[in-house]
């Protein structure tokens, strides 16, 4: 095997085209997962038993099946029903459904992690239960969930590569097509791997900054 | 319904491939994880950096990219292996990084007073590790270990993209021929669900036992 550095450099602009699609998929996937997890965690912590059961069932189903199978199900299934969605949409929906469940568990852990006596202290001060949650519990829980959210976010970014299997020309598919055309496999896949490392490093860096901003003293 | 009946033998064969890939990958990942954790905890700096680099790369690169790299690069490098073996090596190495974190965190969760107590009664590092730390650490590692196993089972579905005949691949082949995505992918998802749900029950049982012990 011999490594041609100029081919390595020349593959970068082609991959960068795919990078745009990767980012265009990863950003909404990250944001929507974080948002969708809010009603899910409300369902998990709800006092109404049927609602808890319903949310639990959803969480267990999506967490115990591969996101790739969910993508296939949505992509091929929607076509069958007569309103075909694009591979991009199928990927986005599957990523949000799956990761929303994981993020909801992260939120739940964060809320549970705030000691009970904080709630009791708030109630003793005469705050209403809602106000206790908003003023006392939530700010503390938010700080605790940032590191696990950052880990989950990295997994989301990496999982965007799976839409390559349903013909979305993101970075991994671009690399694969380029490898099929040029046979410069080492150069292309090294460039691809480094671009993912850079992308996830930027994301984790932003999350670390956020964590530092939210920290108290 | 009849379609599902006819597809059962194929889906069954795919399930066997998935189970085989998953169990072999779990074994490999666990071996890498234990070794990686021991190196990170005890080995000289150079080795620790190597493990650190490996963890960093795996954290940043998607499993699918590693599988493609293996699939495309090995023939060019003149290495001929069975695609199943290549898949197991890549999946095992990828989740080996997760396992390294699992075992390292478990050992670090044991209070240093346990080490000190061992020293005071005159035990060496190996004896302390084997007799005092490992039994407690393994119990702590149980639940995250099971979670990682679930990730491995789900992760094996990616081999369908490089053409290994696991259950996801078989499902897709059947769907392309029969145009019955709901029933077939529903069945595929059900198989994964059964495997992963059983694993998660075991994980929860381990977690409850751990709570009782503390």
C-alpha cells in the first residue's frame, strides 16, 4: 500500500460537499432530539399511569431496535403508503425518534439527580410546586445533563452516516462513490475519518464552553 | 401473513448471522475493554497515550466509516479475510473503546481506602486487584456492560450496508422483491427487540442487586 498525499488533499473538497449535507442533517437532528425529549420525559415522570406506560413502551421500542432498521422502515414504508418521504427525511425522523428517547432518559437522570431536600426546601419557603421545579430543580438539572448530552450528541453526529444506506449523498456516501471511482481508498477514508473527528471535536468543544458558561462560580 | 410465513427460514438464517456476529463482537470487545482499562490504569505513559489515541479516534469516527474502510482497504492492502471476520474485528474494536470506558470507570469507582486497606495488610498490587478490587468493580461494571452489549447487537445491523447477510440485509432483500416493508421490517425490528429487551432486563436485574448491596 502506498499513500499519495496529493490524492488525500484532492479528496477533501469532494468530501466537503458531503459535509454540508451531514451538517444539514446533524443540526436539526441534534436540536429536534433535545426538544422532542421534553414531552417524552414529561410523559415518563407524569403521575398518570397510562401516560407513563405509553411513553415507556415508546422508549423501549426505539431503544431496543437499530436506528438503521427504523430508517428502512420509514423510507420503504412511506413509499408503500403512497406518500414517499426522502431518504433525508426518513433519516432525520428515525434519528430524532431514537435519540429523543435516549435524551429523555438523560433528562430524567438529571432531574432525579437533584436531591429531594432541594424540593422540600423550596416548598418550605412557600413556593408553588411548579415554581419549585422551574426555579430550584431545573437550573441544577440542566448543569448536570450537559456532559451526557454532549456524548449523545456525538453519537447522533456519527449516526448521520447511516443515511448513506438510503442514498443520501452525505459525507460517507460521497467518500464511497469517490473510492469506487478512483480506487484511492486509503487517502479517501483517512480524510473522511479525520473530517468526522474534526466535526465531533468542534461539537464537544462547543458543549464544553456551554458547560463552563452555566457553571456557578 | 403468508409472506411472513414463507420468509421465516430466510429471516431465521439472518437472525443466526446477527447472533453470531453480535456474540463474537461482544467477546472481542470485552477482551479489548479489559486490556484497555488495565493499560490505562497501570501501564507506562507511552502505552496509555496509545490507548488514549485509540479511544479518541473511535469516539470521533462512525462505525459505518470504519466498516467501509475495512471493506475497501483490506483488498488493496493485499489482506484477504472473510467479510464476517473483518466485520467482527471492526465492530469488536469499535465497541472495545466503549468497554474500556466501562471497566476503567468501574475500577475508579472503588474507593482508594480499599487499596490502602490492601496495602496495610501487606498485599501486592496484583493481589489487591484480583482479590479486593476486581470482584467489586465487576459488579459495578455489570449494568453499563449490558448497555454496551445492546449497542453491539444494534451496531451489527450496519454490516447489512457492506453486504453481510445478517437479518437487516435479509429483510431488505425480501422487501425489495416483495414490496411489503411493514411486515418484513416489523419482523426484523421484532427480532432485535426481543434480543435487546432480554438483555436490558438482565441489566436492570443487575442494577437492582447493586442497589441492594450498597
